[in-house]
C-alpha cells in the first residue's frame, strides 16, 4: 500500500488514535488565544491543520513527505511546508504553539527536535504531543519531564490515554485483518515494547531568558 493508503484505507483523515477528541483536550489545556500561530508537525494529509484553522487559529502544517504535503494542500487547501522537524521553517520566537500528533515518536533524535521547538516558540509558547509510549518502561512521565526540562520546557499535563490506542488497534485488526505494519510503526520493531498512548502539554519557559 502507498504512504497515504496504508492509513487512509481505514482511518480516513484522522491518522492517529483518539482523533479530534484528544486534540481538543490538548488545546483546552494549552489555553491558546484566538488567532494564535500554531503548526501541526507531521501533519500528514492536512485534516489536523484544517481543524485548527476552523477553531480560529492561524495554523499551518509541516511534513517531510512531499506526497502527503501535496495531498494536504489539494484536499484541504491549507498551508503546508515541506520540511523536517529537526529544521522547522519558522523564525525564532515566532510561534505560539506546536502540535505533534503521533509523529514525534517516529523521529530518532528527540533532543534535537525539542531544541528546534524551543527555538521557534515564543516564551510561554505551548508544545502539545499525543503519541505512543512504552508502558513497560520505568517512569515514562519522568523521562519526558527531564527531556523537556533539558530543552527549556516545563510539563503542564501528562495523561495516559491507552484506552484510545486499544480501540485504534482493535479497529485496525477488524477492518484490515493484519496489523503487522501498524505494530512495527508503534514499537519500532522492539518486541519487548508494550505500546500505550499519552497526551501531554508543556510550556516553553527557560530560566534566565528575557521575554
């Protein structure tokens, strides 16, 4: 199956567990103002960007796939930049919030990505993430909190949402009959991994930096 159809064969435009329900929960926690500049990183087919714009945000998307970025522009008419999360196409301190929905875990160098997020976010800007994590790992919330702190972020909210992952996988199995590719994406091939799902919201507020 193609890069698009492997997901869209059964997920349509919501290419992550929890759908818009989890997006709304993160937005509520972030408390963004109307017109806030928000970027959906790893925006896929662009439905998330369209949703953010419908909520009154100045939203754009970023994706490293030319195929998916083109699909997003054509299908939803939204602004999408072809770029990598480790080199975001935004000026320093120009963004109010960044959103990663099931896209941050797919990147290998989390520290570099978080550093790039810190570069483009204004002080007080919000980082919103929903993604897979390993439930077998010791203190995953603490691990994220430490990684965020190293990049100048403070953790505002962490919530386990593994129930949506279970429903996501059940639906995949029911409709596709084979979830081998999905499992490999979620676990990165680690057979010991017990995939769970979480949302988190963090604030960029480094000590010693002037507003």
